[in-house]
C-alpha cells in the first residue's frame, strides 16, 4: 500500500480498506491534534497527520513516525505505550521511520520530548484500533462488542470461547469509522501490564553484537570517502591551496574547494579531499598546503571574552524580570551574599563524530545520516542539488550520541556539496579532532548573584545578572533582539519565595558557534541557582535541605515565566518530594567516612523534577565523587529501566562538564583536539549511582536531559561541605582546592 505525500485520515483508510491489506490510523503527536480532528469532523480541512499505526493480516503492528533513536530508548518506550492499549506483546510493535516530509511529519528529535509528546496520541491511536477490532470481531460473531475483549494480540469472546487474531480482523476493521480521539475509552492505568515495568531495550542486542547500523556504518555501491580541511579560525576562508602532494597520495581521487554557506560558521567551507578510503583522504588532507584568510575572529581568545564578561557585569543589563525592589532590599538586608559564577564553552563530544553519506542523481537524491533533524537535512540537500525536497530521501540511522549537536546540518551541507561536485555517492566524515575544533558549543557565560536575607533568615531579595554568548544570537540581527530567550530557564522563575526578584541580561559578542547542548540553558541555570541557594543556606546557618524546603514553602504551582502560553508550571509539591526522597535514600544527616561530605540540589526542567545528593571528598586538591543518589519524578515512567539509564547517562555527562571539560579559544581557534585534552570521565572516575524513580500517575514528561542540571551543583556543594571552599568556576580542575 503506497503512502501519498499528503493525505487525510479518511482517504488513507479508504486506500487501506480498498486494498484489504491493512488497518491504518493516522494521528498527530501534539496537543493541537485533537482540535484538528474535531475540525475534520466538522468537514474543515485537517492538517496532515504526523504519525500512523498500521496493522496487517500477518499480525504485524507498525508505528510510523519521524522520531530518531540516539540512545534515549524511544524504540522501546513508544512501542510499549501503543502495545499497552492494543493488549499485545510490545515486541510485536516495530517502528518504521516516516518518509521525510516536513509538511506531514514532525521529524525533530530533541528537548526530551519524544515520549511526553507521544503519550496521549499513541494511547488514543491504540485504543481506537482496539475498539475497531473489537467491533469487527463482534460483527463477525454476531454478538455485542461489550462481550468481547482484546487480549494477547487478538479479540476474545469468553462465552463462545472464540478467539480471532488482529490479523484476521484488520480487513473488516479498516472499513469501520475511526472513533473520536477525544472520547475513545483508554485503558485504566491500574490494569497496565507493560507501561511502568522494567523492560530491556529493543536495540540493545544489536548494539552489543555490532549489528546495529550507525551513520559511519553506511555503505553504498561505488561510494567514495571525503574529509574537509577547514580554516582553524572560525569564519576563516581559503585564500589558495596547492594539492600536488595530496593528489600523489595513493587512493586520492580529487581535491577541490567548497564554499562557505550561511551566516557565521553554519558551513565554514574549505578544501575537500575525495578518495577510495578513509585512510587515503586523511593522509591526503595532511599533505595539503593551504593559505588561509583568517578574518576578524583571529583576535578572539578566552581571555578577551572573559574581559568582555567582566566589563558587562559592572553595567546595567536588559531587565528580563523585575518583581518588587531587589536593590532596596539588598541595601537594607540583615545579610547580603554575592557570588560570581563562570562557565566556558563546552563541546558535545559525541562518541560517533559527524558524518553524512549522500548520493545525488539527476532525478533525485538519497542520504544516510545520523541526524536529529532529517527534515532540515532534506532541505539542505534539496537546496544544494536544486532538486524538489520530495525527491530527496533521507534515511535516519542510529546515532552514537546526539546531545543537540546533530540538530545542526553543517555536516550535511558539506556532504551535499561534495556529492554534487563529484557526481558520486560520498561519505563525508569528521575525525575526532574535526569534531572538537569545528563544532557548535554550549555558550560561555558569567553570572553575578546578589541575595539578601532578613533577620529571620528568609530570602528578602534575589538578583541575577547574566552575560553570555547566546544561542539565540546565532540567528543574526533578529536573534540579537532578544538573545536572552535561549539563555534563561528555571532561573527566571525559581521555586524559592522572595518578594524582590530581578534578572538582567547582556549579550557578549563572539564568533564561536553556539548550539543546544544536553539540557541546554538548564545546564548552567541549574548550577548557578542551586549553588547560590546553598551559599544563602550557609550564610543563614541553615541545613541546605531544610533551607530549600522552607524557601519553597507551601504547595503551589508557579507559572513558567519564560513560556507562559505553554502552561507548564512548576509544582512545588513534586519538587519537594524529590528533594526529600533523594535525601532519605542517601541518608542525609547520617555520619559518613572521614573526609567525605554530602551536597544536595533539586531542579525542574523539561516538566520533570530531579534531585541529587552527591558524596564527595577532596584530597591534595583532587575531587573524588563516591556516590550519587537521584530522585526523579518524570510523571508516569514508561520504562523505569530506561529512565534510570538516561539519568545515569546525564550524571556522567554532567560530571564530565563539571570536572574536566572546557573549550578554550586562542587566536580565534579551539585549543583542544581530542579526549586527551577534553577529558571525559574514565571508568575509575565513575561513581556508584542510584536512581530512585517516583512511580507517578501524572502524564510522562522529559527524562533525557533533566538528570544533568543537578549533579554539578550537588557535587560542588559537597566540596564546600568538605573544604569550606566554593566552586564558582567550571570545570573544577581550574580551581585550587588544596
């Protein structure tokens, strides 16, 4: 059965029914879906559906949608949700990548939203299919649908002791009207047998045995390999090059320049070396002789950026929020606390470097890409090839990490250019050094905090000034109008009660490319908020946990100041719940071995609540993390084992950034090259990590990123408890803790 590029549900169902081959239900993966379906019932033109469930006579169930698997476990979690409503083994549900069509499918994968955005739509689609299958079985048996039930991938009539598989019913069911998604009866959560139970990941065996196909595993007949020599200075261009020695390298086929594309460093351009294998093109690139026009960015350095931060801090910034009169409260405070926090640029450091395989033909193009944004990749290839987007097929492979880096399409642009010029299928691949020195980075930032405590030790004022390089500002003059949009998160509506609350922001200019990085602005907001509240607790002479709970106060819901229309408030009861749970499981207040201390942090991000207690010690200036205890409330956990895996992963990623990782700039270029000088934690540095998942009945929320913001502040708060020294500049290795 062919799927038309744009089709409404009724037409698609007619196609399936006419062919007698399948029951297919289309639906949306967003809240607007149900409004759209209501419009359809009112004979208004519906928006095209973003996902489909297909049941076929061979008892196969396929979920067709545009989400990418990059280690977050959606190939397991999403089938579990659908299978729960369909009453069948989740392993019988397979995910099929939807054809890349931005007019139909939401292909973006990020923001910890794949499960939370699919929860209700998948349940309703599964429930609708279940009702249709029950009705089909009841009609065949000439009984009431109320006497039939779904069970084990089929419909059972107990009195008759009759059973029909879904495959035997799909042809009849496809002729029935699809139930209204707004009123279809969902399974009672008390009857769940799949959702909420630990489940081994679908693709884990293939990954363990090497059978899984990542981007670098792509192979196409006649494929060539290419690497790009890029200017080491951001924004620099090729002046001239001599390829004589490169062309003498066995296996090198061609050498040519590719142009920079887009503003800033979207695609920097450079010189492409094309050849028969990866070794030949790498050796050929080493032999290239290039003269670069380094451009104005050659004067930028970490030192010059730091000076810009310091200059900005002493000047008034753009007021982002202003409740009460923070300055007056600070001037009359019983106690005043000030702190300055600093973050460097940070790389994504994915295990699989960037790569893209493209074949451009006169009549169409095909690509194999580990990407979080296949629709963007499709548009880029279409633009380079001058082909219509619908003739560009994008196969999204598994990814060796994404973390936001693979939302960019710079490496796709390079591959499309090389494939277009060469006329051959080409894999453009990046080395680790390419990845480290030519990526997009978490913004560098400075944060100045001032806090006031009254005579009772309550928070009388909170003032936060931030200056950073900003992701939003990467989008040109329009982005620079409101550069703070990408830089503030829960920091703009902290859970700690105070009548006087002020936030200011100033953009720092930089040529270094910036992009989303795991947990985005929460990675810095979480650190500064939870570090500073700990400093206030120390100034008040209060226990850090009790101080937080007291400042959070009564149970209430705090509106999201940064996105009020999204109606995603912070529920203080749930935040207090994870703080108490983490403290309880960690033994907060109980004795520890000599030299070991505890620190705590709690935070709200991606609609989820996380708290962490870290046990750490410092010896001869070196930090050792002994144990991390998490409590996580991400709504109803679909696969608790998957939740724990994501939080453990976020803990390692967060520890890496806090202990080791810094991208530094000198002469407009990145100084780091590989894991030897951008150190990820080794196994001997990895602490015991416990993750306690709240078995909530709330709707699922994000989990791929919320584990990250709390681990660094909890660790640094433990360092303070052990040494009396505050860590305000990351990574920790830059501090003197001896």
